[in-house]
C-alpha cells in the first residue's frame, strides 16, 4: 500500500510539472523580449515586442555620432523603416564585422543594416533584401608623397593601372568580406597569385582606407562610393581602378524571417520613389563639403570621445546630481542643440533653456553663459529630483524629473493623480503616467476634478523624455 501511495504522489507531481510547463508556454511575448534561437521570430513577433533590433557596424558611413547627433546612411534609413513598421528602433553595434551573420542567425538581431555585397556564397547564410544601390569595387592606392610636383608621366608609372600588375603583390582587406572573395577571383582570372593580408574585423572599411593614406598598408579594396568620398579628404589616394563589375549592395535577414524580408522589400519599393532616398545617399556618399567638415571635427565620434564643446562643464555639474553625464548631455542637445545663443518663443534661452524667473531663482544672471546655464539647469534637476523620493526605480524617477523640467512639476503631479484614478501606477512613467500626461491636452481630462493645473500639451513632455533617452542610448554606444 505504501508503494502505491508513493507512486500516486509521483504521478501527481508529474502532472503538476507538465501543467505548469504548458501554462508557461502560452504566455504572450513581453516587450523587448529577445528570442531563443530555436523559436520563430519574424515580423509578427517583432511587432508584438515593439522593437526592431538592427545589427550594424560603427563606421563613417553606416552609424556614427557628429555634434551630439547620431547619424549615418544606415541609421537614417533604419529610422524611416522602423517608423514604417510602427515599432521602436534598437541599434546593436557589432564591433567585428566578421560576426554579423553569426549574430543575426543566433537571434541577437532581426536584420543586418550594413552595406553587404550580394554573393551566392553569402546566400547560403542569409536572405538578402532588394538592393539599396549599385557600386563597383576599386583599388585604393597611395600616390607618391611628392605627387603634386612630379610630372604626369612619372605619376602614371608610380600607380597601378591594370589589375594584372597586382600579381605577386599584397592587398589588405578584412576576412569574411566580398573584397577578399574578389581578390581570390581576380587571382584565378589572371592566372597568378595576389597575396591577401587579413585585417582585423574590428576595422571599418574607412579606417582601412585611412591606413593606405597614412602609408601603413600598400593597397586595399573598397566600394567605389566609400572610396570616392574618402578620396576627397585624402587627395593622396587614387581610387580610379575598378576591380569588379557592378555589384548590388543590400541588407539581410534570417532565412526564416520571410515576412520581415517581404516588408523590407515593400518599404524599399516605396522609399526609392521618394526624393528623400536619394537625398540621404548623396548626403553620405556624394556631399564632399559635408564629409570634409565632419571628418575634421573634434565632435565626430571616429576622431575623439567628445559629444560637445561643453562636455567638461556637463561632467563637472552633473556630479552632485549623480546622473550619467551623457544623459544630461542628451538633455542639453534636446534643449538647445548645444547652441548657447538659442531662444524659444516662450522666452527660455541658453544651453539649458532656462526661463527668466527660474534662472533668477537659481542665481543665474546670464542665461547665455554656458557655465551658468549648465550649473543652473543641473541645480534645477536636483531640486526636481527631491520631489520624487518615494520612487525607488532610478530610471523611472529620472523620467519624472525630465518631464517636470519640460512642462512643470504641477502638470506631472496632475498626470500622476489622473493615472491613479484610471487604475494605472502613478509612480511608473513608462506605459502609465506617460499615457495620462498625453490626455491632459483634452478638455474631458484636464477638467477632471483631480487635475489642478489644467491644460498642458502632453505630447511635448512625452516626446521630450522619449527622445532624450533614445539619444542617450546612442551616446552610450559611442562615448565610453
């Protein structure tokens, strides 16, 4: 009898475990949930999660920071694609370009948004979108140091004008690239050997091109559009010799993400018909003046670890606040784009856009003075911080403070009270108070008995908080 009871208990326990397992399996996808590699993760799941995760490379064309603003060809297109899908965008920087396919297929991202040459070998690993543009691969070589003073004949002799002259020589490229494949094919076509020097996968194509200009390596191969724009800043480079026919450049998805691939192609068909598509391309691959200005700047993230001319002041006055200085830098950009002379229609002015009365209370005598503005603005943030001491989550508390800085403490308190009435959590900004502050622009809500400060254009604090934190995420990618 005892054995029978024990057996019944074990069976019951087994049923219980199976019941719990199947119950758990029926749970819906959480926001920002990262998929396991063995489960389906396509457009439906991306939309349910609310976020498109794009894998890209930190480079002077795809994704970078310039004067406090995240930029790049891929980045600008991704912003528009995420808007088309009606989801948030999460950029995932892959430090080693050789790892892009692996990270995609491991489920660490949804799409590779980087200039990939479509090849048959690569089609085994990923599905390519329709091409974004066509380009050719060219040889990047350095002219002699005295190239400006020598005759055209001598200059011509010093440069390679036919790929056959590369036999026996060495070209430096990253492994796992179409450039490496092209050198191998070229060797086969010419019936000889062109040696390959493999560079680190952590080097972007523009960084390798710079090594040619600096004389660190003799040759490399690059897409013509990238090589040409870099040649405008480094006139010592010659990028005229094509080594391939026209090639298609595209993005890529996993083989099992067919719906995402179809949506990407549908979006590409639409955006290619718009002027905006060509404007973005020209901005990064044709506008020589813009490129020269950017590459000379101290506030270009590929040059220095700086966001703005005021980084030192922001760091100094953020310390008493105990916030990440990059978050405050994002707020300063949101307020003034780092222009201390800017003024608003509401008479706010300076880097931190202080109102006259607020500035007076904070002891700021000259709102256009960068140090006074940053000192006063961070002092005001600290005052606002004390009003939310009961909120234990520091991120949520920070969002309440930023919203209060934008629209006033009273309106945020109103939104909290309205949230409580509506059964929402009054001490959680995300998906709770941010929804009720949006409602305070409508009469039926701002006339509610719990609302004391009336109308506010709730979209402004809503976007203010959202955009500051989005930019802050970019800053953390670029600035240590």
